[in-house]
C-alpha cells in the first residue's frame, strides 16, 4: 500500500514539473523535516517545491512532500538580491507504522542572491493530517538551494 501511495504521489507531480520554465533548484532543508529539497520554477510564475526528508518528530520516519507555491515580490524591499514571500498548498506523506497523509499550507521567505546562483529560504508549514486520523502538525525549516 505504501508503494502505491508513493507512486501516485510521484505521478501527480510529473505534469507540474514538465511545465517548468527551465530554472531548477536543488539543495538541503534542515528542521522538521531534514533532507533533500528541490524546486522547479514554472513558466508564468510560481513554483513546485518538493522534499525527500527524514522527520525527527514522533517516530523517526521518511517524509515526502510537494507544494505548489505562489510568490509576492513586493512585501520586503532589500538593497541587493530579492526577498519574496511565498505561500502555497501541497501534500505530505509521512511513512511510518501508521503512515500519515496530510495537506500542507507553507508560508515562507526566499532570498535570491544577486551575484551567485544560490538561494536560501525559511518556512513555517501548518499541516492538516487527513489519514489515518485527523489532526494538525506544524513544520518549521530553513534551507538552501543551488539554481541551475
């Protein structure tokens, strides 16, 4: 059953990633969860971000999440680079004895350096778990990605 859920999750992301504008990001996310983070910037704005990570909250388990993100570029002015705010909606699978599926609502800031192909971000993510039980989690993480 877990393999079927993971396969459906990956297949659901494929069309979104195929429409990427050619700018991809890959790096690390640290916090809850901690692991590999990737992002595909979409043509027309926005992005799809995902992570394959390890959760240290409760039972230590593998976590997969993916989010559709939208950006607000005029919230915080900086003298160099760009610092847009982002928000979005996505899904999370936490693979444990009683695997959890939930809806994520990420809100964060991402700094794009002006002279290097590097970005840093921080986010807070309320998560509404819908299976096997309904409850709420909150994830907080920071990370960095290389743009290619």
